[in-house]
């Protein structure tokens, strides 16, 4: 099956400043691609290049097998949903949704049929006669999405569409967008700085930093096997624990020593004998549990002093200082952990990631 979107060796410069550097991304029909990264990483610029709103410096963009690199936005068969909604304030919801079809000369019967279909999908039938000023933020976002849906394009583009909504509404709208994607089977490209949003929505994630792709993969691949320290730290809430450690060959395996303020190092072992002498050991908070609550091959226990306890409803996070870093463990809600007291923690090294301190690249 040919990719619905194929970006090859894309560069984007503003004068002498490189904004996007050698971007190579492709997605299959029906994929939900999320571009994620911190502010200024180039994700919105890349979306605008796909839309044709920004000319690229070099490279190519193909949509459904056609070279769209020099094609104007109106001829790319795309629909875009913006952060600002961009609704016409003097038009009703119905006219906002059908305006694009009217401009393109679509007949009135087709306009009405599309309007009713989309209004039903988005559950906004009762809002069709209102104006944008009479709508909540979530309702306005639904209208903006409806305007895109009636086009039935090859590609939907979303530019941080939920960033203006409050936390509860963001979660609800996230579910609506995911449901829409499943129901429509549409191809979507979505920009966000929110890594939870990226993990929830995507079938494929592109992590960007400084205009450079750091990693491309499924949510599970990005989360469980981050390509470098940046991805490990950026993707996940709380972030992956990244702990400096020294290693020593020990028979067929490796002894891992992590410095502690008490002077006595925390000692773990790993059957991997190919590790360099200095590593950054990465473990997700959920892979550090209270002793007795985690078992299996690779689980090793060590006594740690707890610095801080953070109840979070169904879970309790505890923080201990290891390797000069604050290390977070995710424990059960009923834990008896207390600040200043020691606690036996179980480290699941079957889930460990190792990184090179000098380059930040993944080692295992």
C-alpha cells in the first residue's frame, strides 16, 4: 500500500537559520501521526509545510502518491483544524461548516446532507443555528472539526486544537478525536506539545527537538525503548528516571553501582556484559515498586531512604536520591512510606534502558 503522506529529505530555512533538518516521515492510509516536542522544535512549521502554508527550502512532500511540494494549499486535498478555531463570528454554526463547500460550488442538497452527517457525528445538531459567540470552547472546537470533516479530504491536519481548553474538556475532546479517527478510518497529522496527548491518540509518533527528528515509532516503542536521553525524559509523566551509574564486569554479567549520599552505593546486577564503565540507567517510575509488590526475573531489591511522598489518588509517588538525582517510584496508594524513613524498593531491570552519558544515545 502506497503511503498517504511521504516526506523526503525536507529542509526549511528562514534566511541562514535552519528550522527543519532532513525530515523523513511517511504514514500509511488510516494512520494517526502525532508530531510532538517542546515549543520551538519545528512541529507546527512542519505541519504548515505539509499544508503548503510554508514553502520548503528543499526536499519533497507527496500526498497519496502525488508530488505536492509546489502545489498550492487549496489543491492539496487537505483539511486543517487550527488552535484558534478560526470561525466566522457573523455566521451560524451551519454556515461556518458549509461555507467551504459553498465556495467550491457544491450543490445545496449535498451541503445539507454533509452538514447533517457531520453534526450527528459531533453531536452538535442542536447548535446549528447559533453563532460562535454563543458557544463554549469545546463546542467551537467541534464546529471547527466539523468544517474540516465535510471536506472528506485525503489528509486531516490538526495544529494543537485542544490547547485552549481546560484540563477536563481536553480529556473529553481527546476521546472524541480518537473516536472520530476510529470511525472514519481517516489519515490524520496532529501537532501537540503534550506528550500524554501524543501517547493517547497516535498510531505513530514523531519526536522533534531543534528541528531534528529524534525518534519515530509507535507509542509503545517510544515509551518503552526511547532512542536517546531527550526522548526518555520528554515522553512520560512522570518522566523516566535517568540515573548515572558505574559498571564493573562481574563474571558473565555486570555489577552496577549507583552513588548515594550515605556513601554506600546501591548495587544492582545485569546479565549484560557489554556495558561501558559509565552509563545512564533509565527506569520508568512504575518499574520501581515497593518490595513484595513486584516479582519476576530481573527484579532486584535495595533499601533506600525516602525524601518525599506524593499521594496521587490511585498511586503514591515516592522520591529518593540516587546517583545525585531525584528518583521517583510509583507505589500503591496504601503504602506506609514516610519521608526520612528507609524503604525496600524493587527495581525491575528487565525494563531497564541504558544510555551513553557523552552522546545520550541508547545502548541496549
